[in-house]
């Protein structure tokens, strides 16, 4: 990895840790800066790292941009969960396209689909029941669609057989599962910190999967 990419990655790590501390301490102003800044710096990594296929870089940059937009929707004081959900759904679609352009083996995809389906059934089933029992049961449809898309993203990452892609996608699933559990099932004090840590590690893993 070249000097520019290392510089962006180091700065992203500093911003991410700053965001984790802000979340733990409830420092909203710092969080508003560090959360989108972390993704912006990872975009710098994606833009400067050496890649085998420029088209993959383009799709990943689109995914990171949509993720940063989703971060903004989800962290503002107003409840903008639906715009955030849509932004991240589109981000996952961009990741899926990028992963497929990079190359996906059918055997790896099949294994990934089986694992993702198992995780979605165990976690997603409980989440959907929580949505239907809540104040807005109609949200069950978009939440189900989102779970299907992120499951396909995880399966596609497994299909690439790249450790960074697999780890990043799996952590993304964990982060989003924690968000859903906190919102629709049963929130716990440690959820917010766990959500942001797994999220940043997920985005970092997916970004580093671009390495040629």
C-alpha cells in the first residue's frame, strides 16, 4: 500500500477512535464531526490504494459515499431512519456490484448464501416480529428488503474469497443487526458503542479488500 493510502488509513483510524470515545461519552458535537469524517477518509484510502480493476474502485467509492450520507441521516436529532435505511440499502447494492465486478466464485457464493440465510433467519426473524409488534408495523416490508440485500452483500463477499471483504461484510451485518435489535427488539447500554465499532471496522475491511 502506498504512502497516500497509509496516510488516509491512519487518519481514518484516529477519526474512528475519536468517534468511539464520543459515542461512549455522549459527546454529540464530536460524533457529528468524526463519524462522517471517518468514512470520508476511507474514501481517500479507496481512491489512492493500488487496485487491479478501476471499476471496482468506482463502485466502492459510490458505496462509501452513500454510507456517509446514511450516517448523516441516522445521527441527526430528527428521526430519519427511513432515509438512512434507503441510503445504506443503495450502498450495499453498490458494494454487491463492486464485489461481482471483482469476481465471485459460485461455490463461495453458495456457501455465503447458506450462512447469510441462517443468520438472517435467526436474527431477522426476531427483528421482524419486533417491527410488527411496534408502532409502525408497515416497516416490516422495507426492513425485510434491507435484510435481503445485506445478506446478498455478505454472500457476495464470501464468494470473492478475500478475507478483508468477508470480514468487513460480516461485521457490517453484525452492526446492522445491532441497530435493528436496539430499535425494534430490546436496546441495551452497550449497543451504541458496539454498533459504531463494528461499523467502522466493517467499512475498513471492505475498503482494504480493494488491495491488488
